[in-house]
């Protein structure tokens, strides 16, 4: 399997994609994350109802942060709660996989530069996020980015702003959002990023989370070992992982 997206393009352009060998049941394998991003970016407060639930305003410009690439894990996780937090939280999100170098790209060019879409849980340690100005620990812990289950290429998702995003914790629906609610839509988000720094093939941009995170409840409902998080993004699929 090609590990670089441009290799993947080459395969898709030229290769015979006829399946080879005996089919393997999904139930018999453990899927890994569909790629290891070059950069893994996130955007804070990109849904107004989420900003409201955490009692914060909507930023005037996209509030971009980076997650450590080493936080990426497979769609089945697990998420391992580190010893240093007792406020572990979930954020179900649509994630964009960049397919070509974008620098000062217009929104239209940014959209044309997308390879595909996947699902991410932007796991966050809220106590550290509140206490520390840099979110490296709060957002970058090992296993803090379950991703997958695969990349759906752009030809199958003509409009990234027309996708339901839902998160369940232990079968309770917690987030029931829609990408039409994004403050900065995908094309503008990538364009804005590319005006500040280069986006490269294989970079992943998590596009923000709708309302319903654990911190938004009164009292907050943080993840504890044994919890099962399930995130569904329309047209992509489902990722589900346990907290340990
Ligand atoms: Mg997020």
C-alpha cells in the first residue's frame, strides 16, 4: 500500500485496481490510521454552538493550533487516559486530507487541492487546556487523535459543508451537528491556512467540533476508562474506540 498521497495518486491514475487475493472481513482486521499526516492542524471554536457551550466567543479569525503527529492512532483506538489529566474530552470532527501543496490559495483552489476526508477525534485534556497557554500537552498526548476508518476521496463528497457529524458516548448521542454550521467553511479554512503557512500533501486539518462535548455539560461529563466513543460523519463512516 502506498504510504504517500502522491504515490497513491499515481496508483489511482495508472494501476489496475482489481482486487487481488481472497477478501478479508473487516471484523478480522484492526485498521490503522489511514495515513500519518505531515502536519496535523486543528481549529478552535469553528461552530458557534460549541463556542457558546464553553462560554467563549467566536474568534474574529480562525484559531489554528497543531496537534502532535504522534498523537495519531487507529480508528479503533484505544484512547489511553494519561496520569496527568482527569478531564479527558472528545471532539468528533470532519478531517480534511490535503492532496497538493497549497500556498496563498484561493478558497476555490484550496477546495481543488483536497485529496479526501476522514474522521478524527480531537481528544483534549481540558484541565491542561485551561491551565497552559500552549496546547501541546492538552491536545498532543499519545492516542489523542484516533483517525479513520479510511479516506473518502473528494469525488464521493462533492460538498464538505453538507455532512452530519454525530458523537455517541456509551450509546448516548452527545453531539448532533452538521458541517453546514461551520463558521469558517473548509475552503476558506484551508485558504486562510495557506496564506500563513504552506499546506503540503498529506497534511490533515481537523475542522472543529460541534456542540455537545463533555465540558459543555453542567456538571461536565469527562471520559473515564471503559467509556466507548463513537463518531459518525455522513458519507465517510464510523470510528469507535474505548478509553483505557
Ligand atoms: Mg477540535
